[in-house]
C-alpha cells in the first residue's frame, strides 16, 4: 500500500504526510514512485512475451520527474502537443518511442516532431494527412503515421471523456479508413506504420475496450489484404482506476488479456497508451482546513486547495475519497461536510456530503489525484499553482516548486 496509516498518520510510502505539509506547505501534490512503478510493472507483466510497447499518456501527469521515472522503466510516451514532446525529451524519454496524437497539431508541432524523430504521428483527419505529407516533403523526409480510427463503440463512461462514438471529434470514421489508407499509401511524404483507436477514459469494463481492439485488428487484416502492411496496432488507453467502492474497474491485466484475445495470431507490435491507470492512484492532493463553516442546509470545510488545483470534481462531478491525515483527530465530533475551496464559484468543491471530523488547521488528503490533477490546474483567482513532491521510500523530493504571485505577474506588462 503506497498510501496507508502508520501510527495514526497517513503516509506516502514511508513519508508521513503531515511532515511533508510542514516541509513543503499546502496545497501540495504528493506522488509515490513505488506506486507508479508498480502500476507500470502491471502492464509490462500482462504483455510479457508479446512484442509490445507501453506508451505512457503524458497528459495525465507530465511532471518531469514522473516522466523520467517512467523513461527509466523503459516506457514509451503518448503526447498531444509540442510542449509534451519537449517534456519527454527533457526527462530523458526517447523520441523513437513516442507517439504524437491529437486532433489539432500545428505546422510547427508536426515539423518539430519529424525533426526530433518521433516514432509515429497519429492522424485524426484527411486534412491533417495532407498537411503532414506537405511538411514531410518540404523537410525531405517521410513521416511515419497511423490513423486513429473511430471504432464507433460506446465506452460507457462520462460523456466528456468518451471519445469513440461516431459523433466524437476524435479519429477518422471507421467507414473512411480504408480509403484514407489507400490515399496515404500513395503519398511521397507518408510512411504508413500503424493503426490506432482510443474509445474513452475511466473505462471500468474490458469488453468495449477489447471490442474496439478487435475492430481495429480486423481493419488491419483488410488493409494487409490490400497490400498495406502495418508495424503496430495501438489499442489506446482509458483503463479505469478505483476512486471509491462504487464501480470498481477490472484490473489492467484483465483489460489487456481481453484485448490480446482479440489480437491472437496478429504479428504487429501491440501499443497501449495508459495514463490514469499508471499515475492516478499514485498521487494525493494534500490540503489544510482553513475554516469550519456550519450552515443551515449544508456545512462546509473550507480548505486551501480549490478547483483551480483539482478541477475534476467541478468539471465532471468526479468523486475523490477524502481522508484525514491524522486518524487520531477523528474524534466523536464528526459531521457531514462539503469540502470546498476559496475560489469564487459555487462549482468550487472537492467533495460533497462527506462525514469528517475536522478543525481548522487539520490536514486532509484528496485521494487518487495523481492523474489529471496538477496538469489541469490553473491560476484562476490568481492562485499560484501547488507544489509537487515525489516520494521514494522515506525520502521526499520537491519536484516542482510552488508558484509565486510574482511569477504569475511576471508575464504581464506593467500598466502605463
Ligand atoms: N490515448 C489517447 C488518444 C487519449 O486521448 C487519452 C486520454 C489516453 C490515451 C489516456 O487515457 P487514460 O488511460 O488516462 O484514461 N481529464 C479527464 C480524462 C481525459 C482523457 C483524455 N484522453 C479526467 O480527468 O477524467
């Protein structure tokens, strides 16, 4: 257990969170390197014996030290911007193990990706195919590409994070795929290397994931029949994590076994691009209670973290467990609270209707905040972004300093 109570204090590995709060302040993201490595190993173990590459989806948590840890374990990367490419390279990741996805790649991003030698660009439209071909020819190269094909499968997840339906902005339509591959095969600037899909995030059941993999594999088979042989099949990410006791997902091994079943007999390299399932349960957001505010209809714990630090509850109505850092402080005075931040929005909550006993100054941990936490944070209300700390055993290292108000003002011109 990477986050467990020891002598009544919640710890990240061997590091007590109250000590980390004292050292680094709050709000603060704390990640466990052992938990990240264990999650990555679960993927490697499930794929052992298969020609496969795990491309960690950088968007979930792009801290350089997290990326460096994963690069050291042999991970490839799935990126969606030139910024993420720069992060991967700065962290010691390899361009030749990096996939570049996303619907809106700019000319500059495409050129940089080709110059750095990324393994593959995942194309999401015919217009993008034309743009990539033109840029590659201008640079005197052939761009390695795959199409992200929309398998039209309902991932049965939150509509904001469901991406594989026909009406989604992502991917090319399944019905157009063969024509696009044939067209791309004739372009001098294009080298076809693979095919991919991604149906959505926080999937809890393997069936739709495997079904999508099956559809993509069938397409690869048809393309091979037309003489278009691909090196890889990318089955996407989206494997869910446990946030609470409701709807506990199947483990990654179950997802991969189901997908591998659909790919039996296929020789292409298998690529999977998990984000959340690598880092989600490996991080917490540490926050301090500022005020206890009893109310007629609802009572509030006003804490020093807010929707600008962790947007998921406000944006998706996502549920994160909230635990007291000191178990002993959970006396008989527990009550039901909404845990809210200082931001001036009614949507600024981290949790609602939780039974907690809390006094001002007490520390709380918002659990499972390692994915889509810090990366989605903002400076709304001119709030400096939180610090990030990476724990390994008893050792804790500040891996991103807390922003300062001065640094927030620095990009603006002094008023005249
Ligand atoms: N591959 C592609 C092409 C993707 O679009 C995504 C995520 C992933 C892989 C990684 O998915 P994961 O394994 O992390 O589920 N902000 C939302 C999640 C957005 C996911 C976007 N795409 C949230 O906080 O729930």
